[in-house]
């Protein structure tokens, strides 16, 4: 019995008799509020425990020889698809001119509704149908003085345009039989006032460079990048656009692409929209150990007015939408990790104990304050 009596002396929670306990309305209110508060904090802690903890790391990017995939979906509200050219180039000297591989263009009405186009007839089909009555052997169309070698043939309007561009000449479709036969000028005029949705992806070298959307067919002349605007001398260029989506690589949970759903409006004249992009290589590791090699980016922008409607040119440059990108030497790695169960238990105990302690202090203050106030009121009545 002495052993049990000694053990009782270690009781940190001594009890009082029920006869000496006082239950008050203020104590009940404090108890209910603290109980509700504990439940809310408990379920918040459970939700936090069940969520995935993503931990970032920074280190130097040592990867080499990779390609950079640029995903895009951009709507030009007032620039027809027949005008637009998509080009990409980088500091390594690689140029992709008038890119059509993995890039798609969808014609839009002035109201932004997709237009259903008639099936495209191949150039070879047009020419064979138009020239099927010729009996003097294979047809060889004129290049109109732009032949590189004697005997070169330009059987389509595109062939004539390419020959002119290689010579560095401006191209005018007037009087070119191949273009009249294929309806080149008519097609440009029919699309006037339409919009264009450009979507797909580009694969470029993982070095600094740029890609842009601009009117006119592009070509290289004396190590300069040039766009031929001669066929559109009667047209006005409005580069109003909405970037529906722009990303560099695969998507991962929680990624934020700062240019998604960005809209720019041009009210008059033509201008140059420039986006300066800093690409940050990123690795995302999931709980199951899978890796996603991708990129995130930050961006700043600048607009330069080239001409004002009715006032002529006010600046030098090519109207278009330009994306200049550079790569950061620092790589970011995000790692998903499960939260610790002992940490969860510690947090729950801290919540319960902390709230009950604070609630006890508040209840004691309220109780003693009310008692003191009650005594003062009684003394005032007696006097």
C-alpha cells in the first residue's frame, strides 16, 4: 500500500470533488467555442497531412544536347492565315523559315468562329488539270527571270515565289500565270478581314533564340532575315492577339504559365509586340519516382508602334509578335514527399493542448471578472 501511496504523489492531474466545482454559462460558451475551434483545426491538419509536400531544390544545369519543345496556341483576331508566317532561329545559326511541320493554322471569321475550308487541291493536280492538253512533253513553267540555272522550271506559284526570294527580289503575283491559275491573289483578298488560330509546337535547340509570327513569306538575304511584304502592299496589318497557351515542355502539377490567356489589342496602325522570356529548366519528381523534364519561364514585354493609321510610318521594324527566349543556367527540381505521421500527431496534440490551455485562461478571466463585478454591485446596493 505504501508503494501505491507514493505513486499517487506523482499525479500531475489532481482531481477535486464534484461538490467544489462551479459550472457557469460563460464556461459553457467558452467550452463550446473551443471545441468547435479544435475540430476545425484538427480537420485542417488532417487535410494538410493527406496532401503532398513539394520541396524545391536549386542546382546548376549540366544537361547538354537536348531539344526545347515550344507548345503554342495563339489567336490572331484580325490577321488572315494566308498572311502569317511562323519562323524560328537561334544563336547557333539554325533557321526554320515559314514552319509548317507540327504547326497548324485555322481560319477564323471576323467574329472568331472557325471556318470550314474546302479540301485543298494539290499544286500538281492543278497544273496537270490545266495543262493536260499539252503534247510537247513535260510542262516547264517560266520563273520570270529568277532561274538560278538554265532550264530551271517553276510549275507552281510557290515555285515562282521561292525563286524570287532566293534572288532577293520582291514578289508581285500580277501577270504570273501560275499564280493566276491557282488563284493566289484572289485567295489573299478573300481572306481579308479574317482571323487565324495558330497552334502546334516547335522543336528548337536548347540555346537562346527567338520565334515570331509576322506577315509575308520569310527568306535569308545577305545573312539577314527578311519578310516579303510585296504581295500585301494594299493590306493593313493588325496584330491584335490572344495567347491561349504558351509553354516550354511538358505540364506538371502546379505549373503556372504567365502568358496563358493574355490578350493584346491594337487599335490602329501596325506594331511590334515583343515578349522577352527567361526559360528555367525544371525537373518534377512524383511520389512514384517518375521524372518530368520540362521548363517554366518568366516574361517581360514591350510594344513598339511602327505606323499609325493615316500618318504613315513612325518607326522601323517588322510588324509581328516576337518571342525572344534565353535559358537560365540554374535548374529547379521539385520533389513530392509524403508528410510525416509523427509530425501530424505532434501537431494534433499541440492543437488540443494549446486551445484547452488558452480556453482555460479566458474562462478564468471571465469568471473572476464577473465575480468581482458582482461584488462591487452588491456593495453599491448596501451603501
